[in-house]
């Protein structure tokens, strides 16, 4: 019963994660590979509702009498790997930015 109340707190970044992950991905990927990566990302992004909508419906129908918030628990559990990938991409983006800044600094000292 309490999952109804704390699920929004767990999923507060659900809507913005797609936008920020695309931005970070655009910084990580080489420019000549960006179109391919974004195409794959868009395909996965469009397939997620087609897969998880019916999955959540089946889970809810089978657990409504025992644990009505089971779909929320499963959704939150499935969000953990996505969150870990997001933080990895963020860390990689910051690392590549530091490398780029350092290479620009080296080029400026040569001039």
C-alpha cells in the first residue's frame, strides 16, 4: 500500500533522464558515429513502452489482491541498471571533458 506514496519519489527523474542521457551520449560518441547511436537509442526508446506497458499490466492483474504496488517495485528495480549506466555515462563525459581541456591547454602552451 505504501508503494503508491514513495514510487514518485523514486521515479522523480524518470522524465528527464532521456533528455540528459542523449545529451551526455552526444558528448561521448564520436561525431561520425552519432547518427548510428542516436538511431539505436530511438529504437530502444520506442520499444520500451511497447514491452513494459503490457508487462506491467500482467504483473498488476496477477498481484492486485496480494501486493497492488508490485509493478512499481519491479519498475524501480529495473531502473537500477539504467541509473548505473547513466552515472557511468556522466562520469565518462566528465573524464573526456577533462582530457579535451588538457589537450587544449597543451596546444595553447605550444603557441
